[in-house]
């Protein structure tokens, strides 16, 4: 009887080891295939050697500086701004940064937090741009920009927020459930496999169709490929942003910041986002001077879906 139990245990361990070896091989294959086109490598870039990892960015044009900060979601990168950079750079010096853990920037094996990104924005303006700058930020990055401005407002001119995140969502803190999710994602083999399922090309396209775009016919295969590649760079470390988001470490309560800021804040919102008017009203409740405009027939990424409309408002905000 004892011999049978030992035999069964050995068999289970062998099967488990074989299964893990198979999953490990699948993970490596997915990462290799997802990045094989090297689409992001073809883009011009500069490097800022930051304390937590190298930051890649593009700079072009001449004039007053404008810093473009993409959303902090899986697969996000400065590609988000590719449709407006050519026009904006005719009149401004445009800096489009890949935030740490995104695009071509270093994918550090750390937990990403809102405060870390706040410091990155401050350091980047101080050490790279070196003068006051206009800032345009999307989604979750909007709150981080406002936090950075509250720490050193002398670095900022006007601030434009594209579809900033719900204030109630930003107040949510890490909890037992989120820590459990983070634990499983952090596992080296199983966690990578979970991440690859969540960031498959099919899942990314579904996100574009359900949340990012209103007119799904405007979604290009090339754009999906950019996001898919960005989500798999870093030799397995791309999942750390995904893990940190799941753990709610990028949330930050900005109600006090909204009340106290003296900067001009403008919001551009996709009209087709559910409850977007309620979200904007909450921002304006804490800061009545905030101006808001709605971009018709768009959702979370109007800078890709309707770049001409975004540029129309940027020309008003940045030059007045």
C-alpha cells in the first residue's frame, strides 16, 4: 500500500513537471512570435536613463514643448499618439514617451505604483524637457499627471486630459481579492500563461471593439499588432504592469489635487463612453473651472479614432 502511494506521488510529480515544462515552452513561443515583427523597433527613439529603468521616447518638431503620455493599460505605448504627432509637431516640440513597463521602455521586474509614475513624469520634465510644458494624458495617466502637478506645478503649463478615469475607481485601494489575483499572476510559469491568455491578439481586438473604438471599421490590423507586440516585450516582464493594475497599485485619490490646483485643466471625452457625463461632472464638482468637450462617435481612444477632432481642440487649448 505504501509503495503504491509513493508510486502515485512520483507519477503526479512527473506529470506536473511535464505540464509545467510544456506551459513554459508555450510561454516562450508566444513571446517570441508576438515580438517577431519588430514593429516598435522601427520607430525613432531616444533614451532617458531613469533610476528604475531606461525610458524610450520620441521627440520631434520645434516650438513650445508638449508632453504626450499614453494610457497605462496592457499594450499601451506612445503609438497611441501616432495619428496626431505629425500635425502637432508642426508648431510644437513634441515628446511622446513610453512609460516604464510599456512599449520600448524597460520592463522592470518590480511592482509599478502611481507614485513611481508621478516621479517619472516630474523627472522627465526636469531632466529631458527642462522647461515648462503642456501635458496631454489619457485614462489612468491623467490622475498621475495631476498628482505630479500638485508636487511641482512650476513644471506645467496647460493640462489636457483625454477620458480620465472615474474618481470612484481611483479611490479603490488594494484588497484581499486583488492581492490574490496579483499572487497568481506573479507566479513565474502559471502567471505568465494567465497573462498570455488575457493578452492574446483576440482579446486585444475585443478590447478595441468593446471599449477603445466606437466605429469598429476604423480599427486597423497594424494598430492591433502594435498593441500585441507591446504587451509581450521584456522577456516575460511585460506582465508586471498587468499585475500592478490588478493589484490596484496605480490608483490614486486626486480629489484634493483637483480642489487645490490652479492650472488650466481641459477634458476631452468620448461621447459614447457609458456614464462619461457623470464622470466629467464629478471632476467639475471638485474643480468648477475645468472645461470639457465631447468628441462625437468615439470612445476611449479618440486620438486614434478621430485625430482631427482632437487636434482641433488642442490648437485651441495650447495656443490660448
